[in-house]
C-alpha cells in the first residue's frame, strides 16, 4: 500500500503524483504492458495495485468511448514488491455496445492474477437505486488517518519491528477516515460492518478535461477498494491482525462501477461480511458519494485463518 516518493517528507501532491505514476502502465506491444514495482512495504505487492494496473492495461486496449463497468479478478499467488509486473491482454470481444478484455498478470514466469473486465459505451436506460447510504458521520468530524495510526503505534509499538513502525507511520496518497476502530486494532467481537471515508490527499486530473482521466479515477477507486474489505470478516471473532492472531490473503475481487465518481472527493465505503467459514471470509462493499449515489459495488472472498500459537 506504500506509494511514497523517496523524499522523507513528501508533499500531498508528490504522494498523489506517485500513485498516478504507479497506476500508469507502460505499453510494450499492442496487447502487452508493464506495471511499475512499488518497493518499501513488507515484501508483498498490495492486491489493489495489481487490480488497478490490470484494469488500466485492459482500458488501454479499448476506445476512450467505452468505460469499465465491471471487473472480476482472481489472485493466484502473492506478488513480490520489487520486480516489475507484466500484463498480457486478450481482446475477447469488441461489440457494438460492450467490449471484454482478459488480463493475465505475471512476475517472472508465474501468473499472479487473472482479471476479466467489461466496458460499455454510454447509453440511457431505466434507473433505480434501492441501496441507501446510512447516516454517516461526516469525514470532517472524524479523526485523520495519520492520527489513528500514531495511536496504533503508541498502543502496539513495543510489539512492532522498526520496519512495521515505519510502514504504519508512512504518509499515504489515499486518506481513510474510519467511523469504527481500525480493523487491525480489533480486540473484541463486534458486528461485521464497517464504515470508512476515503479520497486522495491531493487533486487528481480533472475528469471533464480528458476521458482518460475518468479511467484513472476508476483505477484509484479499484486500488482503494482493497484497503479495508478483508478485515471486515474478522470483526465478529475478536481477533487482531496487529497482534499477529490472524493470517489472511485476498482470493478474488469483483467491482461493478455504476456511475462516474471522483476519487479525489470523499467517498463512503460501507463494508459487511455476511459469512465466514472453512478458512475463508466473504465480504461485500458499497461505495457512495456524498450525495448518496451508489457509485460502485464490491465483493471479495479471502483466506482467513487463526494463526497457530507457537510451541516451545
């Protein structure tokens, strides 16, 4: 989740420029792309990064008149944060209204993610929205993300390695403001529902200026959608990621984009987990803008296991 420039104290603009660069894939051939690596974390690639880069690779093979309306991804194995990731895109369909792309992300010779994305030309249609945004505390009234992280270090700092402390306190290009206690600070069973506001810490390119900018905003939303989702399934069990009581990894991830939205304006991410079992947790998410419009829906299943206690 680290997208920080080498500067020890980067500005918000530098942070967002780093995120934009991370999510901009380089074209190697007509259907082949390379995504930048992102060092500085804990050794593994953040899943949201691979999803967003794969989506950008797919978008680059589709006309600007078509926007992504859904994606479905399977994580096959964990990626390493150092090596570049290569994206091979297959053009499965170019219809009059819809286009479909299949993307395989690889590191070395090993595939790490399969993604399918569907794109549609704009059209009018019947409209309804049954999902209602719950009464949410405005983000301005919530504690900033970095203050929560500092509190986390105060609480758990003695159990953290220096690398963990640096990672937790490192500035980020996306700010999350949670209405609930941070997932990984969980210490008692609670309902499997969580609410978080998120946005980039500085403006992104204007959507109205260039259709490609709208694709970037969708990629940032896809990136951020992997932030808090998996932890929701752990909430009823009173176990903490920070105390090392759980191990987990995303298995698959799906997003449906319902309407355009700006990722540099506050979006409310409501997550819930209706089920867990057999070492897996299932989670759903709804992303609303401040006017209450449902802009995206998310679903994910992840591996979630209680870490076995060490024996002498």
